[in-house]
């Protein structure tokens, strides 16, 4: 699996380099040029825009830090506000060491990660979600062939789901001798039917666009259903 590329990765790298250099020379209290200050503000702004969904508190805090990071010494030169610099160091090191979205992917089914992660990391969230749902369809067809090797795989995915997960379906993934087991089977069947009707079928006829949150939700649902298909046959 490729390493996640954050949309603000370059700015994070450049700002971290500046932080490390500045921190190493903190005792010198050298003056900072307008060009340097502008670059630092640009890096912070890019990071702020990129982390709004994952780190809303930091996204609200970074602009305030940027506004007080440099102090005019009264003679047209700027020195570093060490208190604000300290806050900046802590936030940037946290974001760099522990991006939230990485934790999200660590819980996703490996086959979904394989088809969606790179697209999502590059900002193609809608395509990543579409690929995740298509992977569920592919796995359903594979499951049909595994459990009914002598039968032809139905063309319609709804028929595949019915053959696998209906009351007398071939895939015995839960104990249906109990009321809760029967309810679970019906619910899971409905989830598979729902993801195909709501997401797979419309995507086959148009290029759908999803917000980051919507794409993430579809990927999570696809992952959940893939794990259901991994359950052993009872």
C-alpha cells in the first residue's frame, strides 16, 4: 500500500524545515525578512485549509498563531514571538506524525484499500467511493461462483444477492435458528441491495460527485460488507 499523500504535504514539509532551522537558531534572535514571513504564512494557510475536516481545532488555531508569530520591533524589522512559535511547533509535529485519515484507512478491508486508497489520497474521492462499491459487486460474484460452482453467475447483481443471502440463500453467514439471527440476515441482505441501488446503479449511468464525507461513508459501508463476505460458511 502506498504511503498516504496529503494535499498539503509539500507545505507541511517546507514549514517543518523552517521550524527545525529556526528552532536550532532560537538563541540568536535573528531578524526575519518580509519574504520569509510571507512564505511561512502561505504554508500555514495551505495547511489550515487542508486540515479543516480532520483537525477543526487546529484549523481554527493556526491562523491566530500566524497573525502573532512575528513581532515588529518598532524599527521596521520583525522578530519571532517565541510563545506563538512553541504552539506552532506542537501542532505541526502532531499533524505530521499522526494524520487522522491514516487511522481511517487502517480499519478498512484490504481489498477496498487496494482499489480506493490511492485515488482517495490523490483527491479523487468520488472515484474512490465508486471503486469501493464495484469491488463489493465483484466479490459478490466471486462468492456466488465459490458456493454455486456449477451455476452461471446471474447478470443482475440483485439476483446474485438474492441467491446468496435470501432466506434459503447459499451463503450461510449467520445462525438463522434464532430471531436475532434471522433479523441480522434480512438486514445484511438489505444493506447489500441498498448499496447497489443507491450507489452502484446510478454510478453506471453518470459521473457522480461526492463530498469527502460522503465518499468516506461509502467506503466504510463497502468495507463492512466485504468483511461480511469474509465470514465462514456455517
